[in-house]
C-alpha cells in the first residue's frame, strides 16, 4: 500500500493498484405484457384485459471486485434498487 515518506522509494511511482475494469452489461428495464383475446372475456362485461409484469435494474454483470456499488457509481453512492411491478389493466 502507498505510504507517506520523505525518502526516494517506490511510493512515488505511478501505480495501477486502484484501477478496475468497469465494463458491464446491465438489464435496466423489462416489461412483459399479455392481452387476453376478446373471445375469452366476452361474457364478463370487459372489452379488454391486459396483464403486465415489469422489472427495473434486474441484473448487472461486471468485473468489479466490490459488490457495494455498481460500475456506474462511485464509492459515495449506492446502486439503484431492484424493483418489480405486477399489474392488470381492464377496459370496460
């Protein structure tokens, strides 16, 4: 590790000790939806019925040695939260 010194030592040389490969692959948003055919919901009084699954920040593949923060962030910020949503849209 680097140390404070007044003598000529190896601490004054450039080093790649703190450099990391910050390349990554990230799935940020995904939405899956399915609309039921009108023939399935004809007798219920609904003209359109749609089911929706949505996710944000689902996964990130990176080469970093630390899991506390992501490749887009620094030491002082946390990675975005992973969130999931489920929904139903009905048109009468």
